[in-house]
């Protein structure tokens, strides 16, 4: 059976080199150089995009600064910002298949899944954030001022857009992560310069085209493609950037956070994770097995909140481990443009080698490779892997592998389960599989993570904030909480 080809609209978009998006136009980089993109499923060339540099980033920031300080955008009313976000969501819905195919070609993920999940979540989030544009209020207060007892005062607070936003996104969910940053920036009246990951700029460049079609004024959104070590670093330290938001590795996030502090730039960091999955004694094992498999194998394990550490009550340990292994062994790997494929490739040869190194280390440490454990090509594939009886202090348990690798351990008591779950530098997500509500509610406040899912994993909704404890980051994406990250609070006191 042949792999379906991308639609004519997708092929038309990538048929010519794609420029940087600055001031509502696609333009060449100052150097004229390009980045060549390959399909991780085949290694074949997909598209060429502009190779931006520091001077290009400077142009983009200047465009965003002008649009924020004095433009049609800076004078736009909340209702108009709301309507533009709705329009953008409508255009994404219209071109959803193209966006999904670009994700597949550029990232390797399933085009069908990207259409149903990644693109749809983007649309839902834009529509959710559109509502916030008209609801950015402050409050009135009754000041006391005891040193001026005979004077009368009126006090109130107001929210104001923070300014120019610099955004840097990872390669695992290129479009979704971008929308998590673009939507609140535009809803609150900010402007934005966004740098996609070097490997996966295509869907964001297509989104930029839709931003222009939606009617956004020039300079509101700018997209710079180029190496993170150059463009990302310059954006992170730019004095005209008022807020930085980053999704990616903890190591890079720490570097960005330090650079931001030199200018006191506001910062949000959504970083790594090593999320535990706890299967309690009373759990529905059929649901827990299917859910745990989904938690680690979705998006090929390239998920910051992936359920990569499995802790199962000893009574059911082998049953659950073998059940997940059976699911893994039945998964079809291949080019995810084919809707019958269950898992596509990893993003790059580098990532494939990194994941394989962890697997080989587990084998060398004497852990039990229950299934998988191998890489293959062409393309950058790693078989879904289950590794049992891994020691808690092993690097496989403590470090983020970012691939389809599940490490498993048994536990005997709830106290032990909590201790194992929290014994990690990360704290992004966790899931509990149980129908014992008393036990679940005892566990939830004890688990040190930004999200706790019960009888599901990595389930996201625009209304719920998402972010981490510990080295998993600072701040929150989504929900009402994200509004504070893109606004400043101003206090006003008037003597009347």
C-alpha cells in the first residue's frame, strides 16, 4: 500500500523557499541563506526556509515595537482583537488539513492525529482566548491613607498589555505550542516575535500567512527562522522585548531565564518532565494498561508530560507491564502520512541516537527489556520500548528520554508510591489510575506536579492552566492564569 501524498495546497506552499515573516510580508534573510528541511520518516528533502540571523531578528523586533507603540493595533478596541482571533481560528479550521500535513512532513507525527488533536486544540484555544480580549478588567478599592484622614481618594487597578513578546517554541508540537503563546499575546494587545524550532518551522510559517489573511495589522506577528544559538539567544537578551516565553529543554530554559534577568524581562518557561503514572491496587487494569500505553507512546514519546515512569501496585505489576508490551508489539511504525500507521519517526538522527543510548544503558544496567529496544531506518525510528525493574536512581528514571521508552517499577504502599513519584527533579504532570476516590484525594496534594490527571493522562483543555513545579519551569500556559503573564498590573490613586 502506497503512502498518501500531501494535498496540492500543501505542496504549493512548500514548493518555493519560504521567507521570514516580518511586518506582514515574507522576506529574504539579510544573508540570503536557507535552512533545508527533511522528512524524518524518509530523510528526503521537504522544503527550504530562510536562514535568519541577528540583523533579521532586529528588524522583527523593531516591527513589533512600532506596532505596539503607535499603530492601528495599539489603538484597536478589545472587541476588534476578539474578532480577529475568531477570524484566525476560522481560517485554521478551513486550512486544517494543510496545517496537519505540514506537521507530518516536518515533524513526523501522524497527519490524521495532528488534524484531530494538534490543529483542533489550536482552534479551540484561539476561540477561548478570544473571549478574554473583552474581559481584561481591574478593580476599584477604598484606600485608607491614615496620614491624610481628611482627604478623599479613589483607587483602582488596571491591566495593560506587557508589550513586545519574544517567543521560542520546541519541535514536538510546533503549531500547538506557538498558538499557546500567540493567542494570549494577541488577546491582551501585545505584539510578538516568535522563533520556531530549527527543525519544524513550516506550520508556523503557514499560520503567519493566515494571520495576514485574517486582517492583523503589520508588525503584530513576526516569525524568524534560524538557529536558536544565534537568533534565539539574541531575542532572549534584546532590551526592547518585554516578555519572553519559551517551551523546550530545562537546560536551554535556564539559559534563557538568566539572559532575561539582565533586562528584567518577564519570563514564562515550560520545560522538561518525567511524569509518573501510578496504578493503584483497585484500578481498572484494562483502562490503566491502555491509558499508560497512550501516555508514553503518543507522539512517539516526544511529549514533555509523557507518562514515562510507571509505578504499579506489586499485585498487578506483571499484568500491567505485559499488557503495555503487548500494545507496543502490535503498533505499526512507518510514514505517518499513512493513516494506518500508529507511530512515526523521531524528529532527527540525533534524537534517535539519544533515545537508543538510554535503552542500551538500561540493558547494560541489567534492567529487563520487555519489548522493543531497537532503532531502524530509513528515517529515525525507535520501536516502542518497555523496560522493567529499573532502579530508581538510574538515569533512565531520573532523566527525560523524550522517546517511546517506558521504565517500570512496582510499589507496595501508597506512601512508597508518593515517594517514588516525587523522587525526581521534574514536576510537570502525573496520573493516578484508581476508582478509590478517598485514596486519590489523599494522593493529589502530595504529588509535586503542575497537573494531576485521574484515569487519564496529558488531557488538556484551554480552561485549565498547564505548567510545572521544580525544574519543569516557571509560570503557566492556558487558563485564566496565562493572562497575568502577558499583562502588567497598574495601580492608580486619585485625590479627589
